[in-house]
């Protein structure tokens, strides 16, 4: 229940210690100044207990990095940090062997939490090089380990959380240059990654154990970050004038979750062939897409009247695009979902279709939407957001919506579709407060009547109900070429009339 902002703040504090190498002379003091400049851009505050500089080496002790977030604060502590000038003009950074992070506060529900983590490293090497205004850091580590403990209290009961994470064979680089904006680029590649977690609830004795492991990870990002005096203005400034694009990839992996509560046991295990995520913040908008392949998930429980069940999915994907800045001009938005090749074992099929009436072909659902829209208020202004929630007005305007792809394949039937609409935001009367649409959508259904027949045969639908469904399909569709094919064209005219295959409905 910790906000994502809290998580990013803690990670940001950790990265400043293991922060992310270019050639040119740079002094130890200049490397330290670049170190601090990035912290300030990230909204962090650095305090140093003592420092000394002799023979080209700057030594710092009791270094503390802190950051505030709504409802709490994160603080990290490094007992020693040194910057040593090298003969090639670069600077070598040496860290104390462990690094502590503490986070405390309360979430939006008022539940308090207190987290403490220790980050340790083996074989960590960090080099800073370049010019004072544009420093590049390269880093390698044989192993990183994170041990975290968190206590949470609230209306839902007290809970203790422990997390152990290890990352092997990490290597990467980080470049940071500050001017009117802060230009950065970042890339990292790792070997095997493993995470183990335990959540224990003291009131009822429930416990959750989980593990995650995958072959490796790659991450890369670059962007131009705005320089702001107030960290709270950073998000607004980033979407207004900054940019940040990146991607990360996870190798093949496995996961396991075990839940025990009052004598009941639930196990969820699985594996995947790898995942990829891409994101972009630019031109006042945000875009995100993810794709995971070859997923197998097995569910088992002593409360289930059946043996363990394994569900397989060839491909899962999701995408989101939307404008983030207030503007009178519409920006791009989009939404996508992909569930391709969903299959279940024959043992599960037999429970509701022992005679194999339905085909066992994998199911698929694909949805791809795009369009144009804009916000009428600043979504990063809390006062404006609260005021908009209290007003009976639309927070934004929808200008266009396109159905780029629709596919639903299930039980031997398949529904596909595409279409596009524009919207008149000056006409909120024709469709009862909704901007008046104008456009066409085309749908095609293959095998729909055959699926109804099979469901009647299995007893899941009564004959009279199936007849009513066929009559409804007949109102909105026409028979097309081929066996058991129906098509439908739904059109909305500019004056608000609605047609199905040329017949007026409204």
C-alpha cells in the first residue's frame, strides 16, 4: 500500500549511492558536485557529516540522502564515500560495503508504515569521467543484495514484510549534464535476479510467501529533465517541456506465491518466456506498452475440489497512451489489450463439457483503440482536481475515437471489428450530456449461431433464450457469404440518427 512515488523516491535514493564512464579530465571535487547536482534535480537533499581532501582524494563520512513525499519521508545513509582522481583523468568512487535506507509515513488510507532496508555490494566499481558539466559514470558489480523489513499498522491489522533481493553481474553507464535542462542517459544489464518476500499478519496468523527469479534484466533510458526549484513542480514541468523515453526487458523467469490462512493453503506458480516494457514522456503526453510471452500459471489449493489447474497464455500485452498537460489542442490517446492463445487443461474442460461438444481451440482477445482528447484543467494541481470532482462538468474533451482492431475468438466463434468516430463537444444535448458522435463501426461474427447451438446442447442456455439472442442479432446484422457469417454496419450521422445496415434505429 506504499505509493509508487514512495517506491521511486526510495529507489532514487539508492541509485544516488550506486549511481552510475567518457574521457576528459575531471577532479574529485567536480565529480562530487555532479553527484549532488543530480540529487537536487531529483528533489533529494544531501547532508555530509565531515569531509577532507588530500592528494587528489575527497573523503566523505556519514553521508545522508533524504527525500520527502506526500505522507512521509525516505532517508538513506552511507558511512563513507570517497572520490579518487586517476592518472587517466577519471575519478574512482569507493563506497562503504553497506548502505541503509529507511522510509516511514502513512498511505492514503491513513495506515502507517515503517521500512528499513540494507543494500550491500560485492565487487562494486564506479568510475566518473568527462567534463564538469557533463559527467558519465560507468559501474560494474559482481553482486548486489537488498534486505528489507517493513512494519505496517492500520485498520486492516498489523503486518510485517521482509524482502530479500539479489542481482548478479550488473554493468552499465549513466550520463548526466546540467544546463537549462538536465540531460541524462542510462543503461544497465544484469545477470540472474531473484526476489523472495514474506508477509505475516499478526492478528490472524495469515502468511504470504513469494519468490520471483529471471535470467537477467536490461534497462535503458534517455531524456531531458526540467530544472525546477520546487520538487513538487517537477511532474508538471516534465510533461510540459521535458522528455523521457526508455525500455526494460526481463529474461525468462519463474514465480511462486503461497498463502496460508486458517488452515487453508493456496499456491500459485508459473513461468514466462520473457517480458518487454517501453515508455515515453514527450510532447505533453505519456505512452506505455508491455508484452509478455509464453506464460504458464498453475493454481492449487486444499479448498478447491479439483487437482492443480494450469492455464497457458501465448502472449499478454497492454498499452496506454494519453495527454498529460492541460491544453486547448487535442492530443493522442490510446488503449490496447492482448490475450492471445489462452488455453486450459482437458481436466478442466471435462468439468463443464465432458462430451467435448465445444472445440478446444485457444481463446484470444485483442482490443486496440486510439483517438484524440484534451484535459480542461491541470491534473497535477490538487486544488484544481478537487474542484473538478465537485463540479458537474466534464474534466476533458473527447474529439475522436478509432477502433483499430477488435478480435474475440472463443468456443469456435470469432468476432472482429473496426471503425472510427468524431465527437462534437459543442453538442451535449443530442446524446444526453455526451459529445455528439459521428462515424461508422463495422463488425463481423463467424460461428456465432453454431456456438449458441452447442451451448443449448450442453444445457447452459435454454432454447427460447437462444431464439431471443438470434432475433437480436438479426436486428443488428445481415447474413454474409460463407457458413454462419454475420456482418453489421452501425452508423451515426451528424444529426444524431443511428443506423444498423441502413435501417434507422434512432
